[in-house]
C-alpha cells in the first residue's frame, strides 16, 4: 500500500478536504466581514455575529463529530475489504444526526436571551444576537445532514464531491450576503444583520440538497432506512459520545475565551471575533491534512498495515506543520490588511493588530494537534481524544486564563491560554501514537 501514502495521493485527499473543510468558517467569516462594514452600527453587528457564531459553532461541532466517526468506520471496512457489510449503516446514522439536532434546536430556542446574557451580551448587541440567531439556527439540522454525507464520502476515500458542494455553498453565501445585507437599489431593501443570517441559511439549504443528490448519483450508498439496527451502531454511538464530550470540552474553551473578551468591552469582543474567525480558517486549512490522516488511517488500520500507518502519520504531520508555517508567515506580513477585511473601526483594528501575532506564531503547534486529531479519529481512538481534550481544557486552558485575568493581560492572556491548550493537545497525541503504533510497525 505504499502508493496509498504517496505525496500525490495524500494531497489528492487533503487539498479537496481543505477546501471543503473551510466552508463553515468561510460562511461565518463572510458574515463577519460584511456586517462589520455596515455603515450604521457595524461594530455592534460585528460583536453580535461573533457571539452567535461562537455559540452556534459550539452546537454544530459538538454534533458534527459523527462525520469523523462514520468516516472512520467506513474506511476501516474498506481497508479490510468488507465494505458491503456496512451498506445499511449510513441511513441510520443520518437519521440519528437529524433527530438529535432537532431535539437540541427545540431545547435551545426558548432560552435564546438567557444564553446570550450568559455570554455577556447586553443592550443593542444582545438585541442583534437574538435577531441573528433566530434565523441562523434553523440551518443547524441542515449542517449536520451535510456533515454526515461528507463523512460517508470521506470513508469511501472521496473528498472531491464535498469540495464541490462546499464551493457552491460558499459562493452562494457570499452573493446572497451582498444582496441581502446591503440591498440592491430599486429591487431589494437592505436587511443588514438579518440579511446575513438569511444568506447563511439559504446557502446551507442549497448544500444539503446538493449533498443528497450527489450521494445518490455518485455512490452506491442507499439512504433507504433498513432494519434491524446495524451492529456497528453501538460502536458508532460510543465513539460519537466520546467525541461529544470532547467537543463540549473544546467548545468550553472557545466560549470561555469569547466570554472573557466580551467582558472587556465591545471593541475587544469585536477584535476577538475577527481573530477567532481567522483562527478557524487557519485551523480548517491545516485540518485538510488531518482529514487525509483520518481517511488513510482508518483504511490502513483496517488492513493492519502498521508500517505504512506510521509512515503516513509522519508525512501528514510534516505537511501540516509546513502549511501552518506558511500561513503564519504570510499573516505576520499583513495583519492590518486582514483586519480591514472585517472592519474599518480604528479602535477595533488597534486592539486586533496588538495581539494577532500570538494567533499566528502558534500555528505550527496547532498543526500537531489538528493533524493528530484527524489521525486518531480515523483509528477510532475517540476515548483517548476525549481524555486529552478534557485534560488540556481543565488543566491547561482554564488555569492559564485565570492567571491571565489576575495579571490583567486582557486579550493577550486569552490567546496565551489558547496556545497552552493547543500545545498540551499536540504533545499528548504525539507521545501516544509513538508509544502504541511504532512497536506494532516494527513487529
């Protein structure tokens, strides 16, 4: 299987995965950039998008982990030459995803105001959060449906069609953002912040339709629900629960960081919102190699090809670190230009450029964690991933955040705490992989 881990094959999977993976952060970043440049109340709108985006991303990514689980199971069966044995699993997984997302949606909508008050939103920012969320939240089940189908494609070693779906969704979102936020003279009245929410919802609906059509047309996977429940559903649920808990810990970090930034004032949360959007963009860019590691790791594990598994791990980690260094180097050259994409407010830009170097110099560290996450998901090591995230959050990020608050480091402290969090995650994954899979490769 040496050809499976060649530079060409890894990038054949990684590059489309990068493009597909950045779809959600690009959707959020587009909203952030466009509403941040609204002539009236642009800063307040930017703060609202940042707060809502943080909360909604937390919800989505807690449940979207099922994408990695279904991808791992399918790729392992593919590597073992038993793909026909999981034909009925995808439909059951998709039904589970949609049902769970609807339950969570129903549970959160009645408490919108209380949720954003907890995140320190107040006054006009709070009002904007509520109006924006009430529209965007209905795209939640659509996003999880799309992620489940992306996981099926990945398990089948195909990242091309998810890329196409993502590109169309992003293009639609950008066009609709300009039309609905700013309006068209004589045709469409400007809807400002609510227009951005409607643009995102429409693009998510379009992506869901395309995902359904392409899965039916381009694969042999049937979405017909067949009983009894597949035996792998038990493993799917256990792995998903591990990743749910992991994602709760992950999003605890993101939400606490946003809450800390919000408590510093409108300009600080606006600047933090810009930074977190760029951080997510960089993360998903690097995570393309994590996606390749997920896909190939499951396949090589299914085939019990440990020698190539170790070789693949080394390669995708190196590629991820190189990409992180390139992104960081370029960003350090143009921090003000990156900030201007999102806002023209000089006070927000001053805050943003003051700490942004902390975001980018940690990108090589982030690469170890992101790529390692992908590999371990493909290997089904979700229990270990859960423990690492919980440990790094409660033993790394939170103590560092409290220290930063005590010394009044403001946003510098928030991003130092995030860097410590990522460093613990990356090192733990490297040590675990070396201790478990290197001996298997040698024997």
